[in-house]
C-alpha cells in the first residue's frame, strides 16, 4: 500500500488511541527525552478505564504521573532504571525495579517482558515513507518491532536521525499528531570538584581514543579538558551538548575509529535544542539500538575505547556500587557494565569510574565496606581506574592490598586516617 495512504488511514486522536490499551497490558514507553508526553497524559486521563496496566520504562524524564499514589490500582510501574520521579514509588512498594544490563533490554521483550503496547514518539514521515525515532533508538526500536500494538506521537519538533532509528512508517499502527518541544536536558553546573575530576580523567585520554560518556557534570567536565587532544571518536550510550564544542574545534573527528570511522555511534541523545539541531538529518550520527551500541562485543571492536561512568560508593577492594545507597535503589545498572566490559576487551581500552570523594560534602564515597544491602554494579574483577578530585587509582590486576592503598590515596583527606586504620587491621601491615 502507498505509505502516505497508510499514514492517513492510521491517523487518530490521542483519546481514541489510548482506549486500545486494555487492563493487564504491558505498556513500554519510549525512552528518556523521546518519551511521548502527550500520549502519557492521555493514558493517565483514561486511568479509570484500566486495572493493573504495567508500565515498563527506563530513564523517566517526564512527570511519571502513572506512579502517583492515587494511580496504584490502575498502573504499576516496572522501572529498568530509576530517577527522581520513580524512586519514591519503588521505595514505598507501589512500583517495581528490574535489574538488567541495558544492552539486554531488547532481548527481555522476547523472554520475560513481551510487549502488548508501545507508546513512542516519531518524526513525521519523510519523502521515502520512513519515520525516525529521533533521540532514542535504544530499547524503543525493539519495543516497536515486538509490540502487538504501536501508538506513536508524531511530533514535528523531533529531529530526524539515521541508523536504526529510521524505520518504515508501516511499523506503526496508530499515529497521533501532536507537536510539542522535545524534552531537553540543560547542561549541568560544573563546580571546582567536577573540574578537578575532569582534569584527572582527561589525563587518561590519548589522541585517537574513542569515548563513552555518561550523563552529568563529570562527563561534561572531562570534555572541558580535552581541547588539546586530536582525533577523538564517539561510541557512546548517549551524548549531550558537551561534545558539540569539541566537534566545532575539530577535536572530535571520529576519523581514527576502528568501527564505523567518521560516525558518531549512540543509542540515545539528551540535550538542548542545540544538540537536536546538530543531529537532525545528520548522516554522520547513527542512532542505533542498544542491543548493538552497548553490546560489549561491539564496543570492543573500537580500539582504545575509554568509558567514563560514575558511582555511589567504592569499597577498599574495588567493588563499585552505582545504583543503590544501601538498600535504597536510586538508579540502575544502565550501560555501565556493558561499557566497562567492552572497554576491557578493546585493544588499548580503559574504563574509568569517576566520582567526587564525598557525598553531601560529609560522607566518604570510598569506604571499608559497602553500605548494607548495596548492589554491586561493577565487580572488583572488572573495575579498572577510579578517579576522584584527589587523583587516580588504577585497580585492574592489582592485589587487594595495592587496591586499598591506591584508593585511600584518592579519598578525601578527612577520611584517610579512618581508612588507614581499617587498612592496617585488614592487611596486618602498616600503610
Ligand atoms: N552516600 C549517601 N548518599 C550518596 C552517596 C553516598 N555514598 N553517593 C551519592 N549520594 C547521594 C547524593 O548526595 C545525591 O543525593 P541528593 O539527590 O539528595 O542530592 C544522590 O545520591 C545522587 O547522587 P549524585 O552524585 O548527585 O548523582 P549523579 O546524578 O551524579 O549520578 C550515579 C551518579 C552513580 C547515581 C549515576 O551515575 C548512575 O546512576 N550510574 C549508574 C548507571 C550508569 O553508569 N549508566 C551509564 C551511563 S548513562
């Protein structure tokens, strides 16, 4: 069938589209800044019609209204990652958390989490009858491919990106036209501590490296110190505005990449309109599914892959807790381990865990033992470099004693005496 005819025949209103969601359905929502806010609003307005609709989502950038206490009998959120709007619902027992590696999420849609309905956001169709998932291909693409019903908010403000993100419009069952600004992530404030961490991380990065950067002030601070480097590349779960300046000054060229030279390879994008304008119809940017971008075997095909991620606590043996404070789940594994493992198999690769030495200015993040109940995100077998504002600890392949020694040297000075006394008790040796 002519694709423009298909589009017209499958066009409907938000109100009518969400009536197709049935009690007991599993609904997967498009990820992060690509979340289809209008469809979610319409679904929540129709809450009285549903019982026990499971909402599967990862980074929630919107209001997460389906997590409100009064929504309890209508929706149950199943978070694959938690954030500000979903943590409380999980800690109060009104929602669930499912531990997972990001690159395996698409596979879950064929095993434990088959999808009834996918709610996503797309661009209007192009001249070839394709729409683009824009700022998120990640698990969103597989949700579209595997769902029994796909409802898409068509938003003219969504940038048209290439790679796996561009799909035939016939993959969508119902189109709901609604223009709205795409959710934006403002650049974070970079303080003195982040600058020092950024400078330490940058000292581990060499000309020609390919980078993976997480979200937040630390990755952006690292970028500030890379202006003197040459021919850096990007193969990253996500990028935000921070990379643009390095593209403009010719530091990020992607020229030396051993996998897809010349291309930015990402699975989602979070930034301001500046980033969205940069990626719009930019054939140098591939937005591919997370089952590809984050697969450690794919990551490892990039020589000299350097990953930079953050964490909550590191114990003296190098066990890294990144997603919970004790028993309280605050985020998720995300792509951290995908990239730590990919970097360790990459020829010349390195992985960096970068964090301030303290939390709230008074709690050491380097600790003798992780808080009771904390989930180990990156194991001590996988950990490579740990960086704070006080320096760099290289742990991979080191003994327990060498690790503890190195970690104490980058802890906040206030906490070093207590850590040293723990070291001496544990290793029966003076520091
Ligand atoms: N003890 C007590 N509280 C701690 C703590 C500790 N050791 N470490 C952090 N916190 C608190 C912070 O004070 C902050 O509290 P607040 O919200 O009341 O201000 C909260 O936990 C979040 O910490 P913060 O350092 O502000 O978080 P961040 O936004 O820099 O994110 C991680 C850090 C570790 C949570 C985040 O990087 C993450 O989730 N990582 C795992 C996933 C990942 O790496 N994905 C791959 C890249 S996208």
